[in-house]
C-alpha cells in the first residue's frame, strides 16, 4: 500500500497527464481552419496553449528522466556487475534531477 505522500504525488502526476491531453487537444484545435478563422476563439486558445507550454515541457522532461530511472533499474536487475555499476551511477544522477523537476512543477 502506498503512503499518503506517494498517493499525493501520483494524483499530481495524473493531473499533469490530463493537462498534457488538454495541451495536445489545443494544438490540434489551433490548426483547425474553423478555429483559425475565428480570431476571438483562436486568441483564447493560443493564450491557454501558451500558459500550459512550460508546464508540459517540464512534465515531459520529468517523464523522460523517469524512463531513464526505470531503464537503469532494469539493468541492475539483470545482474551484470559492470553494467549495474554504471546504472547505479545513472540513478544517483537522475534521482535528484527527478526530484528537482517534480518540485518545480509543484511550484508552477
């Protein structure tokens, strides 16, 4: 069972995933000729898209770091001592990076 901090973190990341879906939807709408021809709607969508872009960029970077951590952990489980040592070094580098990115997202 996950502790409350892990549950809170997971909910936060789920919410960021929903924001990413909204961001992708906005990108599609912004290329729609009907939206482009409606300047008021287009302006509104551009502003929303712009307000999400930094958050989504950081969220995507966080996901890449998490994929790197998962890959490094798989290498360690593989049992090759030399590769495990390299993977452990990568984890030592990526974990603080992940935490820093997560904390930046929380502050946004």
